[in-house]
C-alpha cells in the first residue's frame, strides 16, 4: 500500500522537475494540475477499493466447503470480477507469478469463462494462499 503511494508521489516529483526546470516558454501549471488530478483520482480509487477495507481489517478472501468468496472489488484488465466461485463449477486453478505485479491466481470455469485475482491485496505468502485454495479445491469439488 505504501509502495503504491510512493510510486505516485515519485511521478508527481518527476513531473514537477521536468516542467519547472525546462526553459520552455509558457505556463506549466495546466499540465501539472492535470497530472495531479489524475493521480488524485487514482489515490481515491485505491483508497476506496483497497486501503480503507485493509485498514479496517476486512476479509479479502474467504474459503469454505461450498465456495471461494472474494471481497476484493478491483479488477484486472482481462477479466470480469466475480465475487463467488463454487468448487463444483471450477475446472482448473492456475498460479502465475509476474515480476512487476505479483502473483495471479486464475480459475478456469466449466462453462469456459476465466477469472483471477492478484494476491498482492491478500495478506500472506502467495504460494501459501495458492496451496490453501488447492487443498479446498481438491477436498470439496
């Protein structure tokens, strides 16, 4: 959470240095304000979707004998977020590690659809989260 905020502040700093240290004629404030607006909107989105629930200690992922329930409401670019996946509807579970964004656990459903989630928003070791999901899947499907 803090790393993401630091990245956004770093972008603001680089933009500020680039705009105000250049010898260009013209007013750099409109461009700087638009960058600040975009970053502000991103911080509000991250706060509402991830940081506030995290700070309140809300559950991100819940497993029981019937289903996997995901309370993270953000979405990846390639999928439509799904809140509940029943073990009987899941055909296969895959674990992928992407160096820049963390690990993705994806689910192939029996109807052919695919969805997944990033483990960076869930507390714990990525591989341990995947192994726990696989144990539930094997036991209750």
